[in-house]
C-alpha cells in the first residue's frame, strides 16, 4: 500500500523532481495489465476465469483493488487485504 501511494503521489504531484517522474513514467498501468493478460487468458481457456475482454476485466479488478488500498478503515489495518479475495469475483467463474 505504501509503495502504491508513493508512486501515485509521484505521478500526480507537481513538487516531484523531473527525474523521479521519468523513472516512474516507465511503468504504466497499461504495462501491468499487458503483463497480466496472458495469465488471465490462460485461466479463461482453462475455465477458471470468467469470459470477456481480459484487458477490461483486469482494468476493473485493479481499479477496485486500488480503491480499496486507498481506504482507511478505523480499527481495521490493511482492510484492503482482507477484502481483495472478494474482488476475485470480478475475474472468477
């Protein structure tokens, strides 16, 4: 979570050194999705993941996971980790 928040801050803040922005800019969400697509497609072919556009499914899953990471639930540290399994319903059959 902390690494994600740091990267998000570096991508969106105007006070980040240009060199840091360049380094972070090498890794885009599209790159991450592109690396995961073959895994999802293989799971679809095996009948483990739901049918549909793998890029769209991954985008929805990662967007929801990102939203959970940003949540601060009082008295429940790492709430997002506990709920990430439920999110697998976006991908699983």
